[in-house]
C-alpha cells in the first residue's frame, strides 16, 4: 500500500533557489528544544535545516545550555529561554522575541516536562502561518487539538506513535502500518511521518513509503537531522506531505552515503556533512 519515494519523485518536490535571491528570501526556521541533558538534539536539527538551504535558523534553548549551542556553530542564532523546561512563560517570551518565521520544529531534546508551553507555542505558530514539525518530546496527544487541520507534520517512531494514538505497530506489516498511519493522518487532518526501516508517510489521502537509509543510522541524532531537513523542505514551498516525503528520502540517502564512507561508525553530524553533497546536483 503506497508508492515508493524515488529520486524522480523527490525531484518533483525539491525546488532550486532563484539565482538572484537575497538574504531571508530562502526562509527563516525556528528550532525549539533542548534541556539540561540534551543540547545536541536541537543543534543537529538546526544545522540540518541550514544545510538544506534556508537562510537563517533561530535556536531557542534553555539559557543554561545556550553557551554550549553557541559554541558548536557561529552560524546559529541562539535564543536563551528563561526556564529549564518549555514552560508557558518561556513559550510566551519566545513568541514575543521571534520575527516572522516560515517553519519550526518543536521537540528535539526537550525531555519530559509540562505540555502547556508546547501547546501554546504550537497553536500560535500555526496561527501565524508557519509550518510546524513536532518531534520527540513534543509528540503528545494533548497537542493534537492545537494543530489539527494545519500545516503540521508529526514525526514519531513506533514508541511515540503508540504514545500519541494508543496503537502498537511493532509487529505490524508495512501495509498494516500504512493503513494505520493514513487513518490517523486523516482523522487529525495533518501529515504523519512514521520513522522506521521503511518510513511511512501520509496526509490522510495519499501514502508513500521511503526505503532509503542504512542500519548504521540507528545512532542517536539521525531523527533530529530528519526534522531539520523537513523544515527546510517546507520553507522551500513544499506541502507538509511532500516536504516529509522529500526529507525522508534525503535523510536516508545521506545515511547511505555516510555508511559507504564510514561503515557502522557514522554519527549524526556525518549525515549533516552529506546533505550539501547530495543536494547540490539538484540546485540548477
């Protein structure tokens, strides 16, 4: 059930930039995540978004890890949030700070904390017209009402899918997973990218299957790279469904290419280094 994502299908989605474009015209992305334990997750998502071709990436993290994120790359604009978790206060403060953004990913490295801040942030971002990717700790059932019918992509693995919808897909066939993903995407009127050996992507109407990838990609952080890529594809003008399809394909191909060089010894940053090498041939 569902067509396979191929290079030809990817090329119908990926849009080369206009040669005389100016700063900001290729998009502004917001990444919200991180906590006392995880500073790498939001950073990986942000760097992947940059490598996808967007112009500016803002990274909002708790102030206690802001220096660490700043130290990793001078290419990121880091916004220190006042609280250790994404509280209502932090969410409201952030909404006052940020300029107009085109897409956001919320969740990488947030950890288990209060959900009110996630709900407020997601609701306001989609009301401002931004595309939104919910990943990792932002994948909670409470947030679904705030993004229903909006430009939103959920990126769960099997455990997060069960947490969201109460359905265990561990022993399901690919066809069975596709039917379930389509069902819940249709119910909530959004796009779901179920991550796995075979990625299942649906907007409730169509289903596609992505077979790119490598078993070397079990290393931590590859999902964060995928989320960053997804925001970049949304910024480029693709619908949430097509952006999810394209991002899954690129992430998998980059994983394959990194594995050819490094075997089972790659890291998430190795995937990020592969992104421009993979995408540049489609730039014109």
